[in-house]
């Protein structure tokens, strides 16, 4: 069954209906399982999903367990149920604000990427001082580019510079030496938007992106466009961008053998 993302919904009933329809056999029999978990009749579940009745919070928590929600997803589902049950305009506005805040929190990418920064601030300052460090670091994942000379030739850098970069990468565990070749180490790193290094990191690779425009390679993709849309759709659009980033990182991580190295930059900002 494909993933039904609860954060795409403001209405818990629409979410549940979508979840049921995505299941094998379009969810045949699953309403019975929901009713059993919630301690009610199947007719009541049908009236909730297709009518004006609402789950109570105990029933909602039972369905949380049935659906196997994570802790964060469970909190969000309960909030959606509270929002659906709210009887006044002011309460609905308050709950909708909480819903939007939880969605906004999910847009902090470092909280959704399963990588813990393994470099202290001093080492980060060096790593993000130039594009050389990240480029050499990732290039060592490709067979054929695991010597100083091969890396230097590919990146068009002096061997001395590459040697200094590799010495640093080895010292912090991002690269290791094995049988005379440089290979990825066990340490991993991801820079969050709250890091003091983030401006330098983005600048390094945006400058490389500009330089790549001059090369005009058919294998490269560049897009710049201006869009307008409703405020209501902003969080959903940002969520789609983040999902695209996550999917790209996941596919790249699982792609073997490593044969090419590319830069992937994404910008989505208010004018």
C-alpha cells in the first residue's frame, strides 16, 4: 500500500477514507477493524466517515494504534479530530493555528533527515569554508576516484589542495584509507538551517551552479521561475518540495554502484 501522508489533510475523515481506499481490495473489511478497535458498531464508523458524527478522543487514540501512527503522526491525528469536533469559530481558529504550526515544523528539513551531525563547530567551519571539501568527500564514494590524483583530475584542482582536503576528511572520520585508496568513512553530516555555516554552504554551491551555466552541458538541469498562489496552498507546496528532496536523497542513497557525482540545489523563497 502506498503511503498516505496524514500531514496532507485538514479533515481527519478525508484522511481515513483515503487510507481505507488505498488498502488492498479498496479497504474491504477495514471499517469493521476500525469499529472493533474503537469499541463501537460498524454503522457508527460509517456515520462518522460519511456524516456529521465525530469520533471521541478515546476512539481516535484507538484508531491511532490500529493505523500504526508514529508519535508525531498520532499527535497530529488527535489534533485533527479535535479540530473536527470544535464547536466554535474561535476554537477552530486556535486548533487550525496549531495544525499549521505542526506542518511548519515538518518543513525544517534537518528534523526529517536521519543524519546526525558528527563534526564539531570547528570542523564544520573548515568543511563548509569551500565547496572542495564536500566535493572531494562525496567523490570518494565512486570507484575510480579514490586516489589523490584521480580526485584532483576530476575536480581540476591541484593535487596538493586535494591532499590537504583528504587529510582533513580522514581526521574527522568522513573519509578512511583502505588498501591505499580513499573511501567514505562512517561519519555523516547534514547542515540544518539554524547552523551558522548555512549561508556559506548555500553560497558555495550556488556559485558552482552559476559556473555550470557557462558549461551548458546537456546532462545538467537548470530552472528559474516565478509563481503566484494562494496563502492556503503555501504549506502544501512547501511540503511537496520537501518530499521531493527526501525522495531524491533516498534514491541517491540506495543507488549502487556510485558512478556519477551531481550537485542538487533547491530554492523556494518569498520575493
